[in-house]
């Protein structure tokens, strides 16, 4: 299965990746990063298909996709 990593300190919580992922893999996390944003995080229980849409839409290049 594919998987993603999200660099929380780069994330500005714009939500573009959350909207882009049709598998529901990305959700807003409970904490805040050093900039005070509620960074998103991957939900490992959802099935990432490695389409890379999340990484493409992220303006902060915070997401890496492994497949
Ligand atoms: S690679 Fe595709 S399926 Fe996986 S988290 Fe990103 S948008 Fe969702
Ligand atoms: S698209 Fe990038 S900056 Fe925006 S919420 Fe997702 S990881 Fe954070």
C-alpha cells in the first residue's frame, strides 16, 4: 500500500490536500505547529492509493508520497 508523510512544520492548514484526497486519508490534527497552525496528518487506516494529488496541490511542499 502507498503511504504519505506530512511535514507538520511546513503546513499552513489551508486544507487543499484534505479536499484533494478522495480516499479521506488526510485529516486535521489535534495539535498546533510552531507557526500556530492546526497541521494536517495522515490517517493510516484509510487506503492511500499513491495518486500524489495531495502532494501536487500543497503550496508548501509539505507532503511526500511513497509507493
Ligand atoms: S497520494 Fe492520493 S490517496 Fe494518497 S493521501 Fe495523497 S491524495 Fe490521498
Ligand atoms: S495542502 Fe499542504 S499546507 Fe495545505 S493543509 Fe495540506 S499539507 Fe498543509
